[in-house]
């Protein structure tokens, strides 16, 4: 029992001696940390407000503000440790080693974050645009630092890691997607009249872009028909719906104007 009391007394004396000798250093370190946190918060808030005022992307702004805040706090923590007389060189070396190990372990995630920063900063596309990347097409719904989410006409969501977007061939058709189709008419029909009728049909659809004029013209002279091609931009979220409606409207308009769509014919030659 006496040994335990003696050990406790020694421990108590060590603590008292430590606080007596290093009290000012501890108080100084606490004050430095407090001031550092205060400055980091204020600087991060200022940067966030300034960047948002300049209409920068909100996700990128928050990332920048958080990075600045963490950097300031880390620097202040190193200064506070030095104030306590603790050698910071081993800590710096340890942080470097840990950073290298974490970087190697998380290189896939970090590359996604880096690509996300590039996308947000350069803005090759924004939310609401229609993009085609890696064989997938959809409307951009969410842009995060690690990934981008596309949505199809069928409300399917496609999540693409950002590292698979940056550096790849990217097609951005904004909110529209081009529709290309053709319809055949008989050689006895008037192709100019058919082109005019089809053009009028396309002009009646609000879902078709008016900024880029629809194109209607003769594509080719086939064996049994004159093929008229239609090229127009339909809203991506209604791509198939608009195409089906246009096809039906074109068919009905040609029929009403006595322009015939020929049946496929096969000529069979018999040996005598």
C-alpha cells in the first residue's frame, strides 16, 4: 500500500512539475490553437462567399474552402507543438509517410476527386446537359467530386466515376439529342411536296428544338422508293416519345396528301 501511495505521489509531483515548468507554453499553445481555428474559419468563410459571389460552382467552392481551412489548422497545430518544445520533424516525416501510403492505397479515389475538380473548374458540361461518354448517354443530374450521375429517359441512373470522364472523348448535345430517320415515297410522288409536308409536321412539335432548324431532304434513290431523310433535335428526356409521335404524324400527313409509301417488292425471275 505504501509503495502504491509513493508511486502516486511521484506521479503527482511529475504532473505538478510539468505544469509549473510548461504552464506558459501550454497556455501559449492553447491560445495559438484557438486563434488558428478562428482564423481558419474566417478565411474559409471569406473564400466561400467570394467564390460564390463570382458564380463559381458550389461543390468546388466548398472543396477549396475546406482545403484552405484544413491547411491552416495543420500549420497552426505544428506551431503549437513547437511551442510546447516537442520536435516536429518526426511528425512531419510521419505525416509524409502516411500521406504517401494513403495516396497509394486511395489512388483510384484520389484520381476521381482530381478529375471531379477538373470537371467543376473547366465545366465541359453542367447539370441539365445531355452527354455521351464511354458509350452511355443521359442527362446530367448530379456532379460530385468523385462521380457524375446521368439519368436516361426511362429514369435509369448511371453513375460514372469522374476519372472515366476526364481525358475521354465527350459529346455534349446540351438538352437535346439528334434524331435521324428516313421514309420512302414512290417515284410517282412529288418529293418537293413530301419534303414540305414533313417540314410542316416537324414545326408543330414543341419538343423539337427551334434553335437548330430541322433538316428534311432526299437521302437516296433506292430501288423501289425515293428515301426522304429527317434530322431534328428532340428533348433527351422525351427522345423516344417524340420520335414515335413524329413517325405517326408523318405517316398520317403523307397519307392525307395521297403520297404513297411503297411496300417492299421482290422480283422473282423463273427460268423457262
